[in-house]
């Protein structure tokens, strides 16, 4: 009996995800790799890249998009400020599909639905000028996956509407702070939470109606107190009888595989 090719997702740390479709297409989402101490794969290690999708211009999400676009000649889907930054680095305009909330696009045969995201996006160009734009969350439609990437959003109640309209079945939700890279952006004081606290991340998971959730925005999984707190709230929701997605906690470099209907094939068990 021949087994149908699986759709695979690999986590690279923080919010960097790699999707391999059943036909072998490679899609990179927020490819923060070369400066990411948890990423076992770096930007020049792929045999090919077919598409890059970028949520916003923060260094730990924009990552190595310019290097990847240059090396592999792949198209990039992003917001207007990221397009300006890429062009400032020599990426031709006809390689970049700029979009924003609500403007669904199809690039390299893959549909992308940009969604409202409560965050910020800003960066400097080579001449020192400061540009900002609209950050995005997005859904990548790949085989049976409707993969929601949260784009660093804070919690807001229209996540319920997004779930109702677009029905993402798999999603990554940021619930932690990547401690290993916070020193790269020095500021006074300390960050007490990421864009969503662990409890807010559980609510977002429920509001979006996900079937499978990949908590993220960490680099080292083992011993992360925010991940542990997220799982505590997740278990409490399940104990109350609330409907909530199956959680899979991936270490950097690990894969999760899905069948044609978007159901998890491997790992065999969700986190408990």
C-alpha cells in the first residue's frame, strides 16, 4: 500500500517555521535563522526555497529574508515597509508581493490570507531613514493545512471573527520571550511578558478554533517558564471541558507531519 506524501512543518525557534508541501514546495515563514542561536539550519543551507512570507520588520521575524530572496530567487509576500527594506537591499520589486490585511494573494501557487495583527513594524533603511508599516498575521493554505501564523499579535477579540471566517486548523501562537536574544535590543527595565501572556495565548488558541496549536516565540523549550504556564492553563481549560486544540511543543529543528486532511500524523502524541 502506497502512503500519500505528508505535509510537514519544521520549527526553527522564535517564530520561524518551514512548511514542506506534499509536492515538495518549501515555504519559509518569518525566517530568522542566521542570528538565531537555536536554529540548526541557516539561511544558506536549503537546496531550494519556493516562497517566503514575512509578518513584519522586527529582526527576529524579518530575519534573513533578503539573503534568502537573493540566493534562491524566490518570491516574498510581505507588507509595504518590508518591501521597501528589501528593495533597499537590492531585491527587485517584481520579486516582492506586498499586501496587507484582507488582501488575499496567490504566489508560487500558494494562497496567503493576511490578517489583522495588533503589533508594530518599523525598521531603518541604509540611509538612516526610519520607515514603519502595518504588521500582519497570515494564513498559509498548503494541502490540507490552513496554517495560522500569529505575526507577534497581542490578543484582541476579533481573533474569534478570524477563526469564524477563515477556519485555520493549525496555528502557531506566541506565548513566551526568547531570552537568548533579548540582549540584541537593549533597553532599560525588563519585559514581563511577550505580546501575549501564556493565559492570553490559551484564549487566542480557543478563539481561533484551532485543531492543532504550536506554542512558540521561544528558543530553548526545556525549562521555559512561559511554556510551562501556557500548558498549565491549557490543561485547566481542558479539565473544565472547554474545546481547545491539541498542543505540540517542538524543539528547534523538530518536524510535525500532517495528512491530507490536516490531521497530525507524527509525533504520535500531543503534549500533556
